[in-house]
């Protein structure tokens, strides 16, 4: 028995913990930074037009470079790349503690995003080579369970610590996770087979990144008008770039994305599911933050606490989901996870209102988190089962690229829909009260306290919202949210139907 096999058989829990901590960094770091971004912005006097870029810098880097990281890991070793990523994130966050201004912090967020790119796909790819195929579904469930527990506890704890110590404390939590993961990885995680001499498809990675960036920019600009060049030009350029990438991939021996993988219906459904769950999670976080602060007047600390209740129950459920995947296959678990996410959206669609009880937001958040991790576990098993030996990093990175795409689109589309439906509601409100469109528009503009140039940053003054020219803008905003959630809840239902029709009914042999 080789040393790698011995390590794998003797310390599976330590391997899972090491990889889970690394993966959690990619979720927890952007989450707590986003929740506390107002405090950081005030302290460093961040201009309104830079706030959105600062908040999304790390995520944008991950979305555009994750494919390169997967292929690089297959070439130099997944374990080596993971440890390098942990070191980079640690350095970037520790330097962020001493940020003298927002320019320095923005540079550190880009650097942290570069390090976190290695922590996105590599942990799942290493899980494939570190545990036996029979134990892999349960191992994936364990990894997701650790992620759920930490992402439930960290936002609440960090929000309290920032209120007591200050915003610089934000950048001390991630290095702690990284250092523990680094120690466990160096001792217990075996190295993956290396494929030396593999070329990095720089052109392909660049085309994919440019396609995603153009689409996000176009959707973000759409809230200011569809016919504006800032809107239609990126939306036209994006599919053109995508078509160029497909032509490039067909002519390249080692493309950034192996298009033959898409011949498998289960693989395509799994990617649609991971795009959907990340789209819903990211979008809900944005509109939940706006609704909670604008209409319900909740503090960021209170919003962070919404993620805490039921965390242990979700962790236990995702471990059970991993066991069920091993016995029954990914299909039933994926379908149920997507249905639960749809139920979360429908619950908020049916209960949102200015006088909404706070406890109703807890099951909404809980159901969305539960459905997302259960779906993610089934997606990961489906994707990893399609990875040929020596290509785990490249295949896992495709899953993460789709996930990051969904996370990038979520805030943009949710805010676009929310603004669209909010406008529809206050126009109807104005008409019922005999107010002109111009007067009603001035009332809405009066309560708008800030508008940055990126999606998700439209903020209204909660106090003025209640007294704008006689309009009931709080109710109008809530009704806009209800229509938004009703609309987006159709997506997971559609993907669940595809999973029911296209995925195998029985568990397939594991690769």
C-alpha cells in the first residue's frame, strides 16, 4: 500500500476537515466582507462608484480564473496549488488589516480573489483522489456540513466582533481558517497524480472571462435602460465571445473546457443546477439585505443572525444527503434540493410585507441554505463521476465556473427584477392616489440615499421611505420583492423537471 493510500484510509476525517476549511474560505470571506461593507466604506471614505467593485472584486477574479486554476492544479499538483492558494489568501487578508485607504484594500481584494480561486475547485478535486469512490458521496456531504456550520456561525460572530473591535477584525478570521487548513493539508492530504507538460489554454480562459464580464456589465446597466449603449453593447458582445470560444475549443487540443463532457445529459443538468443554486443564494442575500434594512429597519448584525438558526440541522441533513447519494444516486437528492429552494422563494413571496414578523425570514433563509447544500452535494458527485483520471481539477473547475457565473448573475438579475417590479408597484400606487408620474418619481428619488454603478447597491432611506408624498413605498417595495421571488422561484422548478427527465433513475457506477 502506498503512503498516499495509507493516509487516505487512516485519516479520512482530517482530510475532509482540511479540504472543507479551504472551501469554506471561498464562501465565508466574501460573505462577511459584503455584510460589513458599509462599515468599511465609511471608515475608508470609499466613493459610491467604487463600493460595488470593492465588494465584488474577489468574486470577479474567482469567476474569471477558476478554469485556469483547475488545469494548473492537474499540471503541478492539486495539493501544491491548494497550499499556495491558502498562503496567498492569508497574506492578502493580513495586509488588509493595515489598509491605509480603499485603493490598497481593493488591490488586496483582487489578490485574495486570486488565492481563493485555488480554493474553489481544488478541494473537491482532491476529495476525488483522496477517498475511495464508495465513500466519496459521504465525504462530499461531510465537506458541505462543515461549510454550513462555519457559514452559519462566522457571519454572526464577525458582526458582533466588528461592532465591538472595529472593521479591521474582518480580515483576521479568514487567515485563521487558512492556517488550520494549511497545517492539516500538509500533513494528511495526499498529492494527486500530476499531468506534466499540459498546456494552459490562455486564449480560452480569457474568452470565458470576457464573456462573463460583458454579460454581467450588460445586465447591470439594464436597470438604467435597455436601449442604452452601455446595456445592449455588452449583451451583444457576450454571445459573440461565447461563440468564438466554442470555435476555439473545437480546434484546440487541450481547451480550457472539454466540450465532450457536455454530451452527457446528467453532466449538463448538474451544471444547470449549480448555476441555479448559486444564482438563488447570491440573489437572495442581496434582496434580503435591502428588504431587511429598508422596510424592516434591521441592522447588518441582525441580518447575519438569520443564517445561524438551524445550522446544525442543515449540516446533519447534508451528511444524510451524501449517504443517500451513495445508495440511490444523485437524481432524487438533486430534485428534492431544488424543490426546497423553490419553496424558500415561494415562502418569501407569500409573506413579505412592511409588518412582516422577523421569524418568517428565518425559515426562508434556512430553506434556501438547506436546498442549496443538498443540491450542491448531488451536483458535486455527478460532476466528479465524469472526471477521467488526472483531470479532476479541470472537471471540478467547470462546476465552479458555472457556480461563480450564477453567483455573479444572481445579484444583478434580482436587483433588476426588484427595481422593475418596485417601479410597477409605485406607479400603480401613484395612480390610485391621483398623483402624477413625475411627482411620484420625485418622491422615489427623494428617498434614494445612494446609487453606485454596480448591481445590488441601490439603497433607500428607511425613514423617508414611509413619508414620501403620501405614497406607501414600504408596501410597494415589499410587493416588488414578492413578485421578484415568485418569478425567480420558477427556475429551480424547471431544473428539477430536467433532472427528473434526463438523469438516470439508478445509481451509475462510480469512476
